[in-house]
C-alpha cells in the first residue's frame, strides 16, 4: 500500500468521524410537529431518536445527564386528530391515565419493586409561564440489578401540545432528589425555550 493511498484512507476516516460528531451535535426536529430537540439541554445530552414503526406511537428522544439520570421525551398522537393543547381535554386525561397504568403494570410484573406514589393523583406541574402545564405523577421504587436493588425516583409528565401528546419520563437516584428536580426543571425550561410556540399553546 502506497503512502498516498494510506493518507487518503486516513483522511476519509477523519472526515467520517468529524461528520458523525457534527451530526451528533445537531438539533433533531420532529417532522410532524416541528418540535426541536437540541443535542444538549443543560446537563443532558441527547443519546438517541427512535421513530416507532407504528406512526401513531410517534417518536422517543432520549437524554442522559451523566451521573444523575435519564429523560425520555415522547411525541405521539395515538391516531387521534386535533389533540387540544394543555391538560384539560379528555384525550390528554386518558393518555396520562394509560401511562400511569403502565408504571403500575411494571410493578405488578416485578420490574419495579416497592412502588410508592409520591404526589396526589391530581397533581400538576407548571414552571411559572416558562412551560405548559403537565399532569404529573412521581414514583419511588427499586430496580432489580443483579444481586442489588437501586432506589430511584421517577417522574411522569403528560400534556397536549401541537396537536399531539407530549410525555416525559425522567428517572434519577432517590438519594439525589434535590439535584434531580433541579435538573428536570432546567430540562423542561430549556426545551420549551427552544420550542416557544408549544410553551404558549401555539400550533
């Protein structure tokens, strides 16, 4: 192999790595709703985008705050047209109830141990006027990992935005409740700063 060929191949590898890095740093925009998912939001780095084969299930965008927790943001419509913004419509109530039931089912199947609900069933969350209002559930449970169990706190947030359901699941160690809540608030505020129309109930 000549030196020239070796250099060309090395350059091609470097360009591929640089292009991959640039792509990883780019924002992802959901085509149907135009929601923007930045590569980095506060302490969180985007780890992946999963579009489900069933279009009604929409997309899941994953974020991780290293050493703290994981947040997954879901945008979907379940085949329902014109989902109202906010939390007061029947479709949003049903979507929240279904997501809450899914958590209970995970406990019944033994994936979540010693499940406790930490807030009343009618709890909501809104960070001043910087985010929309969410229906909210907060759980504490343990996750079986080999021979040990890890206590965590997990948040479920659901609202209607841009004619879709917007759901957030965020889980962090139970030993870091204050850090976890603070980073969740930053995540939501910064996400809606990048999506101002959704925060105001726009299209």
